[in-house]
C-alpha cells in the first residue's frame, strides 16, 4: 500500500513538509523568539519558564524537607519555614502546575492536532505569555521582599494581619490569573472554530478534549480567585476588613470563595495530565482506546461536577450538616469520572501491541500515584474520616499523590513523548527509563510516610514536631532527595539531547494521532497544505499513511504490508 | 483490630465515637489498597500479555463489553455511596452536641488555649474533664482561625473569630491526650499545643476542689450546682429585667423553653437556640435579633466572664422544660421613648 492509494492526506505531492524550514530553523535571533506569535514557539517559551518554576519550587521543598530532619530547628527559623512552604505552594501551583501542560504542551499541540495553522488569537497568545512572566516576576519580587507566610490558601483573618509581603504576592497571582484566562479563551475559540474540514468533535485527539475542559474551568473559575485574593490584598493593605470578623467580615465566606476556585483548580492541574495519558497509552499500546466516548464525556463530567464539590475542604470549618452531606455526595460523584478514565486506559492495553518506553513507564507511575491518591481522595471525602485527617499530613500526602504525582508524571511523560516532535531528536531511552523509575521510588518514599504521619495526628504546616515522628520524617526527606536527583538527571540528559540526540524521524512512535501527520519538528505553519484526516486519531487497524514526500509517489516500490495482530 | 490501628499509626481510641470511625477507616483504606493494587496489576498483566512482537503491527479496536463497563461504574459508585452514608451518619453524630453535656468554654488565641468551666474554674492549655460524661465545648477565637484537634478523639473543629462553634466528646478512657492546633495561625502554630486530661469521676471531683477559680466577683459559685449559679448570675447581671423565666415576652424574649428551640429572627431567617447561638447573643446581641423584638440589648463582651456565660447557658438549658405561665398575660414593658413595638409572635 502506498501513500497515494492510501489517500489519507490530500497534500499534493511535490510540496513537502520536509522541504520547508522547521519552526525552529526559520529564524534564530532572540527577537524572533521574543516577538513570536507562533504557537509552537510560545509553547516552548512556556516550557522553559515553567521548568525554571519547577526547580525553584523544588528547591523550596528540599529546604523544607531538610528542616524536618530534626524535630526542632535544623537550618531555618519558624518564620522562614512558614514563608518557604507558602512560596513552595504558590510557585508550584500557579507558576508550574497550572501552566505546565496546558500552556506549554497545549499551545504546541492543540492547533496541530486539529489541523490548524495557529491558535485563533496568536497575538493574545503571546500577550498571555508576557502576562504570565509579569505575574511570575511579581511573585519573585514578593519573595525578594521577604516572601509571604500565610500558606498558599491565604486564609483570613491571618492573611489580613500577616507581617509578610502579602500584597505583592496576591498581586502576582492576580496577574497570573489573567494569563490563564487569556489562554483558556484562546483555546476555546480555537477548538470551536479552527478544526480541519471534516473533523467533528468526536474525531479530535483526546488531548484536545482535555484542553477544552480545562479551558472552560479556567475561564469560569479564575475570576473568582482574582476577586478573592484582591480582597485579601485590600484587607491587608488598606484594612478594608471584608473578611475580618473584628470589623463585621466573615472569614468563612473567604474559604467558600477560595475553594470555589481552588477545587476546580485541582482539575485544571489534573485534566491536562489525563489528556496526556489518553495520548500516551494508545500510542505505546498501538491500540485504539477502549472507549473514546467514555474518556471524552468523563472529561466534561469532571469539568462540570468539579465546580460543585468545593465544600469538602470545609467539613470542620462550621458548615451545616446539610451542606456537608451535599458536598460529600457530590465529591463521591466526581471520583467516578476519574475511575472511568482509569479503567478505560488500562483496558486500552488489552489486545494491544505494547512497547515499554519512558512515557509508558511514566504512565505506570501515574497510574499508581493517581489511583492510590484518588482512592485516598474518596477517603478524605468521607465526612467523618475527614474530621480526623483534615489539615494533617494525610491530606498533604493525598494531594501530592494525586495532584502533584499525577501532573508531574504526566508532564514528564509528555516531555519524553513529544520531545522528538518538538526538537526532532530522541532522548536516551536507558536514562529515561532509569530516571522514571527513580521518580516513582523517590515520590512514594517522600509521600507515603506522610499518610502515616497524618493518621498519627501530625498537623500540616508544623515547624516543630513530636520526636516520635522523626523516623518517618527522615524517610520522607531522603525520598525528596531521590526525587530531586531524578529531576536533575532528567533535565540534564534532555538538555544534552537537544544538541546531540539521535535524529528522531517524523513519527518515531508510529502513532496515529494527528500531530504526527507533519514533520518533526513541524514547519511554522504546521502543514504545508490543508490537511484532511481520513483515518481516526486512534486507527491502529490501518497502516500509517505516512508523510507526503517530494519525489515519492505511486511509482515508488510498494512497501510490504504491516503485520496484523490476530 | 488493634494491630491494624498500630500498623496505620493511629492513636488510641480515646473517645466513644473513635472506634466506629476507625472501623470505617479500615474499610475505606482497605478498599483503597485493594483497588489500587488491582488496577496496577491489571495494567502490568496486559503489558506482559500483549507485548509488541513485530514493529508496526496493527491491532483491531476492542470495545469493552457494556456489562463490564456497567458493572465497574455501578460497583464503584455503590461502594463510594456506602462510604458516604456511613461517613455522613457518623459526621452528624460527631458534629451534633448532646443536650446533657458538661459545658466548657474554649478561647483560642495566638498561641494558647484557655478553658472556662461552668463552676468558675479556668485553666490554660490543659482541659480537665471527667470520664464517662458528655463534654460540650463552646469555642471562639480572639484573633485568627485556630482548630481544636485531639487526634485520639478523632475530633477536630475550626475555632473561628466572631463565631461560636460547638464540639463534643465523651471519653470513657481516663488518660492524657494531645491537643493540637490544626489551622495555620502564625509562627507559633506548632507550639499551640495542649493536653486533654480525662480523670475518673472521683479524681475529677478532687481536682475541682483544688482547681484555680476566678475572683469571687466573677465566679458564679463553685458549689457545683450550676443551675443555681446560673440563676445567681442572671440576677446579679440584670438579665431577668428583660428576659422572663415563664414564657412571658418582656423587652427581650423569655428564656423558658428557649434552649434548642427554633427561633424566628428578624429578616425571615430562623436559628436553633443552641450553645453557640445563646453565647453569641450575649456577646453580639445585634447579630441575631429575634423577630418582633427591638435590638436594644447591650453587648456583654468583657462584662461576663467565661464561667458566667457557661453557667447562664446551663441555667437556660434547665429552663428548656420550664412550665409556661398558663393564663395571665402581663402588659408588655416598652421603653418609653419609643413607640409600641410589634407584638411578638406566640
């Protein structure tokens, strides 16, 4: 079967994705990067900036863990400790996790996956990057001014009277929110209006569905965060007292507003991760998803029900029995959507042709962390159990497993899976597999002991702790070193591979997803002519039609048909 | 089940409801471990069962049979809902104080706990209670949000400034238990520790004799008859000039049959007259004005000591079953400079 009679692409022969310069090669000046409106270059800019944020937040985490080697002071004082865990949370949540997958990989991939030249508003896309940079700089300014010590939750009235730099911190978060909203609007319009001819909603790659769901959440939830933290800033700066009970305000109202954003925000972090996994599993299983519809609809289900569960963060804050019961049962409902996805991914492997590569190892790490973390999520949503666990290390371990473990492993899977697409080169597979295993070991070693600490009644954000907890604390700290080492190793071999990695070819994974229908790395306009995707994005029953190549046409000798799995 | 508790690092079961919560804990965590292991092993099984044999081999899509899908969804949802039902019932039990508790007033501030007992005693950081008796805590904060957490009781309740929150426990197991602040409250957060000392009844009585009490002027009396103490406080502080004890409406609503009744407030809301409401009405009388009455009561914040408030609440609770005045309707006492207020609802 040849390219021409496969008829999958209506790209006229003679013009080739190969012949046009890649998005990387077309210009190399600093200016061409700083003023680019190419969604791929903006994605790469986001990637580099978020990696910086990841290492900054990780550095804070390592200092925190070292501090906990002993029950009392080890290296920093209590006030510094408070500011470190606050800045760790802020940097990791708003500077790394929220933009990590959507803004970097989403930007790079969504237009290609739907066969578009770019996003709907390329200049808005660049603007949102600079808004992100501006917000990040404000957070760094706050850090330079001494940092903020309220916890990333900014609970009032403490945050209204905290001696630390609350105002620049919330200003930074306010600005970052604009970036998130702009990116979300851009993606929604792009996905609605710029899909290639003939591409219905249910022919989009599943990653695009997750980007759609996450964009809707971003646009709807982020304004609430912006309003809430602005009022916190004004309470602190001008003593407005809107959340201050001594002036007639209500601190519990703040918690409602904060969690109305911040619970959907955990889905902002995890939905893109789910999207990555929904691409990685079919590609490396060489098999269609067990149910495309189940994954697509559960994405929408999570995006919707995720808005109705915020009260489970407040079971001991003094909400009514009815509210607690309602939020409890809705939280159980949102868990079922995640469970559907997990089973669909696993059943996708059934009857596949599976090859174990680094991204799939990360899928296994994701699966372990996500399912265990998700089930402990069901546990903390069980009202009477949450009374004991709330604000203890159990909750810390739970959300690090599901939210951080899920997002970080999926982000690393994405980084390896799309590394050839973005750079045209391969990473070293042996190093990849080794560091993926080290990430999982380090992660579990860091956070599993924290489940037990929470059971024992160790509250979070404690500078001093009971000496009987020291063994578990030390294990956790050593685990964090392994995790840190794994991240440094990963970053190192990826940077080296940028320059000396083996040339990857256009579709090294033999994937059917649409981003592989163009050269790797792609040309600036993604496709050299309007693409028509005849095969589905997960059609592993048909051979890959291949890229059109200059000089290769029906006269070429016919390749032997690929073997079929019985 | 004790080995399981130790394996999971759970503290002793110091309260009457701790054992039930732990049983649910074991069920939920057991399901979690089994479920997570099953899914992971299933994925490993498929990985080993379907390795790629030839580069680029093609595969046919394999739709999971719908009964399997249905079974997974319904099965999981049933388990989750079962957790929810049991958890919600337990939660309602833990969050609803019994009527007959010994009331202790808890004031949290950076970074200490203060306890005021209805007998006029007070203590700092150590809460001393008798075993085998329901203890109802009425809690507020002076500055920022704190959280009253006794891991051994499986009890936690945020303590919010401007609000009165209740929590309760009963311990049948004398001993000393850790008390921790669980809501971040500043640099001293991890030092905001205390103890809950549960004494056998006889020891508790001996402790009462030797415990420090407030100055006589503020103490409602340490003779142990809390209701009588409450009546004394009500007389001494002038409460009874406006609040009757027999159901007659005065300047303020009567205290008879008030405790735990549903009270209609101005503006159409209604509220249950529990410990938190009664306490708040003394400290912030303007916050919840009863429908049909005018907001003329001054605040007693800084006037009433904690034990006095506790004694008053004891007294009002005792009036929960007071006889109502049968037939005589006294003329309403109306402040002279104002017009006649709207008649209170019966």
